[in-house]
C-alpha cells in the first residue's frame, strides 16, 4: 500500500484475522485507534495517518513480520515458535477470544486409551496444526513419533482412530473433554505478543511509534480489570473509609468547597467492587460513583 500521509514514514501494522480479530479491534479502540474493516478487504482503515493496516492470519503473521512485509504485528507466541521466526518480541498481551488467560497446547488421547505419558506414544501417529513445534518437542524428548498436519476437526481424528493422539489448542479444556478426550501433557502456554521486524525496530521513528502502540495497548488491557470509584466522605469518617480501600496507588483526597466533607477517588479491581461498596456505605461514604476506565498507564 502507498504511504497514507504523503511521506515515507508509515508504520506497516499487521492485525490478526480470524478468532482474535474482533478482540484486537476492541483493544485498539480502547487504546485510541479506531480500525474500520472494509467488506471483503484485507486493508482496514485506521484513524492514524502514520499507520497502514493489513489483516493477516495469525498463523502467518510472524513470517511476514520477519520478512519486512509488516513492521509490527500481533500474533500468538505459538506461531512464532512454530516457524522459529527471527523477530523482536516487543511485549506480551494476554488476551484472547474467550478469556484473559494464556491458551494451552496440549497432548490429548482418547479417554479409554492406555497412553498416560508422552513416552507411551513412541511409534504412534499424532495429528496437529502445530507440526513444526510438535516435531521438535518429541525429537528433543527422544520419543520417535509420526506427526501429520491436521486441516481441522483435529479432536475427531483421534476419536475416529485416524491417529493415536493430537496436539491441540485449548483455553479451558472444555472442548477436549466434550469430545471424550483426555489430556496427558501440557506442551506449551501461549498468549498474544507484539512482534517487530528487526530492521524496523532499529529505525528510531518506527521504534518510537511501535513503543507508543505497545504502551497504550497494555494500558487499555490493564484497564479492563479495573474501575474508578469516587465518593464523598465526612472528615470524621475518613480513616474508617481509608482502611477499606485496596487502591492501585494511594487514594486521591480533596476537600470539598466550604465543607468538612472530603472527596475520595481510587482505582480498584472490578471484582472487589460488589463487596466493597456496601462496606464503604456502612463506614460513612456517600455519593459513590463507579466509572469505567479506558487506559491505566
């Protein structure tokens, strides 16, 4: 694509197409970049004249970043390891389509099979989409196996007897169990990473832009589990209220104009709010406001 700002200083950004796409669009929006996808178009619009945006399958992203097709991209650690891609890992971003936990690549067999350890699969056939990594795993363990590529429906193949085991990705293990399979080993934990082309990382302008994206995406991700609380507290109750506050940093306290009341503001984990607010009310706080956060840097 040609430069979008009339000069040669354009950062080529790769966005993972597929299961991570919508979550990535939402994360960028919270960070300040609105990405708008065009119908049947691999080049979405982005509200930053210094960035050109392209969609790319996560499985291929690391190879394109390594080759310089993209200056920076987001993909899973698993696909970087699959191809042994020579890229600079800028940072980890732990988010996914279903949860905020890293995904797992697991070795699974039929529930009634005799295999209990990876060593039990010597001489057997394993199906997976992650062929390169799986081969290296068993080679390094000294276990001779046959590894074949799976085009999909991998869980069904072991059930139907087309292979003896599978290496498959899971977030919760629910799908694995639903197919009557049993996990016998965790091979790798993976999460989304921001990766940069090594030459782009050495370019001062591109590096600064990549670091800006990295900082704001991490700030947006951090904000997803936090909320702000603001309340009014009478001066004689402030110590009791303060003792309840699990603040990210020290609470902000300000005197209300011509009053013996104080305004108290904090940032807390969203999960504690349902128990915390009733306790704050009992301690004397009033006018409690809970508000969402876009970024916490």
